[in-house]
C-alpha cells in the first residue's frame, strides 16, 4: 500500500518557516554544523539533523528572497532619479 503524505508534518514545516527568523535559522544551522563535525554522531540523529538543516536553508532562502522583493519595491524619491 502506498504511503500517504503526512499533511500534519507538512503543516508544521510551513508554520516553522513562518515563525523562524533568519538569524535564528542561521544560528541553528551553525549548531547543526558543529554537531555534524563530531565523528561520533549517531546515524539516525545525523539523518534528522541533515533534514532539519535542509528545512533551515529553505527558510533562509525564503527570507532572502522576500527581502530582495521588498528592496526592489522601494522606490527612490523623485529628486534622486
């Protein structure tokens, strides 16, 4: 039987992307990177941390893209043109 998508998890990820700020995401990514540098990391834990890091990278990219759009939408005053 095919596996159903876990819509609850998907909703959690969307909510997480909306609630986690860029700085918090970068800080958590740095913590994960530090964990991954440890040679004694458990493979199951490694997989979880890599998955979380992927989510955090997506959050950062989304935040950067949104900031670019905001900056692009800012119009210069008429005298500066």
